C-alpha cells in the first residue's frame, strides 16, 4: 500500500468526510517530520487502535521562538513517507504554512497554568503555537484518538487540558518515550549532535536514571532526588542546564515530597541542540502502557 499524501485543507476535509460517512474510526499522529522510531511507535499504536491513521507532518513556525531552529529543522518528506508507510498508516497530511495559517490569521489557542513552568519559562510562546496547530489538526482530521509521546510530557498534558476545555471529541493517548539502547531519548534534534556531543547528551538520561534509582530505594524528598540528578549531571561538562524540576505528573506544580506520580523533567543545551527528557516516579495516570 502506498501512503496517500494530502497537501491542502480541502483535500484532508474531503478524505475525512468520506471516512466518516461510512463510520470508520480515525487515529491522528501529529508530528514535525524527520521521523524516527519514537514517531513510528505512535503510528503503529494508532494503526492498531483505528481503522485509518492520519499522520501529519508540519514544521510549525508558530511554536518556534525567534532565535530557535525553524530554518535548520530537518525536512525529509520522501524518507518520512516511507516510515509512515512502514508503520502501516495510509494517509499523510503535509500542508504548507499558508494552508494552516491563512493570510491575516488572527485566531490562537492558549492554555494557561500548565504552560507557565518548565519549557514555558524558556520558550514563552512555544505552547501557544503547539495548542493552536493541534486544535486546527483536530478540527481538520476529527479523529477518535490522537497520539502523543511522553518525551514531550508538558506538551501532552497541555493538549489533554485543551481537549477537555474545548470539548474535542477525541481521546488523547500518551505513549512511553522510545530510547536508544544506551538511554538517549530519540529526538529529531539528535541529528544536530556530533559524535562527541551525542556522548555528552547521555548525561540527561543518566541523571534521570540516578534519581529513579534513588526513588526506588525509598527516597521521597524532592530535594534529595533533585540533588542526586544534579550531581550526576555535573559529572559531564558542556551540558548547559535550562531546568531540572520535580513536579506533580498532572498539575505540573513543583512538589516537596513524592506522594502520587511525579514528573522529573530536564532540559539542557548540548552543542547546537536543546534537548529535553523526563521520567515519571510512581505510577502515571497519564502515560499509557508500553506497546
Ligand atoms: P515532534 O515531531 O518532535 O513534534 O514529535 C511528534 C510526536 O512524537 C510528539 O507527540 C512527540 O512527543 C512524539 N515523540 C518524539 N520523540 C519521541 C520518542 N523518543 N518517543 C516517543 N514519542 C516521541
């Protein structure tokens, strides 16, 4: 089966209408392309859960800050189409920016509260860009389910909030982070790293693992868990920390003690890449079980 590539709002609307007319279920996997095994895991799950899967590829200008990597972000539609096909999805929606943001557009979606901390602090307009584009994609694809990765934990929680608040009739499914065998979380931005920087980038997952081991041995104080992670991070030079925080897994508010599930999240610059990673301490009510 060859994947069908749609480029315009009119095309996707027509296709979705025809699927809906015969009552077939739709899964949506929004991405920015440069696909890897993390994206493929979302697609495979959607293919399993739904009759049709629409993967979207759109490097969303609205979620990049003025000094960020919008121009450099990798674009490789042909290779991505093969990955989408290999994961079993039939429809790829790859619009151009004016299809998503018509000339003179003035409508945006903002989620408050959850977007204030963590990445919201370093990237002030980022989540407004994410929620605006995801709302548009949910309207165009009207999926039964939409799939997101725990890798972008704050994004997943912000989107769940938006879907609840605006009453979208879609289930938001959040799937575990896919990692390299050595622990590095897969990311399209990993390709910015030189071999030496890639080795340095392992400091993030190693620090999270150190805190998780500390948690497993019974430690529940945020200060001690954070200290463990910070000490581990400081062993690797050239990792410029944006934040390291322990927050409630659902509200994303900082906590003093882990009682229910907590999210330990880190963001750091390694060479040209800004990388993020996280681990949940305790049983998450947000993240679905492994494939
Ligand atoms: P992106 O293309 O980076 O915007 O990501 C598209 C979707 O893939 C988001 O829901 C991400 O959270 C998810 N994703 C990215 N990396 C991973 C990963 N390593 N494991 C699981 N999901 C991921």
